[in-house]
């Protein structure tokens, strides 16, 4: 009975996957670091955007309160004019 010492194709592929040199491991680590750096940069950009939108929203809220306050004053002035005109009988 002859036993073949030649590995089968799937065994050869598995052996290739398991054997890595130090340069391949460091290359993978560098690529992973670059990806994580890109993700960290994107999270920082999103954080900056959220802070900007919060400031903008706070500014809009202040302006809205000022407009409603001014509107209330104008309505009160018109109501006073209407009372004066009604008192005159016009």
C-alpha cells in the first residue's frame, strides 16, 4: 500500500493560511491602525458637527424667544389702540 506524502489542495491552503511571516502580521496591524485612525477621525468630526448644531439650535431658540416677545408687545400695543378706539365710540 502506497501512502502519498503530498498534501491535498485543501490542506495546502490551510497550511498557507496558518503560516505567516512577521512582515505580514505587521502589515495587517498597520492597516488595522489606519482603519481605526480613520474611524476615530470620523467620530471626532461627528462630535464637532453635533456641538456646532447644538450651538446653532441654542441661537435659534434665543432668536425665537426674542421674536415671540416682540410679537407679544406688538399685539399688546394693538389691543391698547383698539380699547382706545372703542372707548371713543368709533
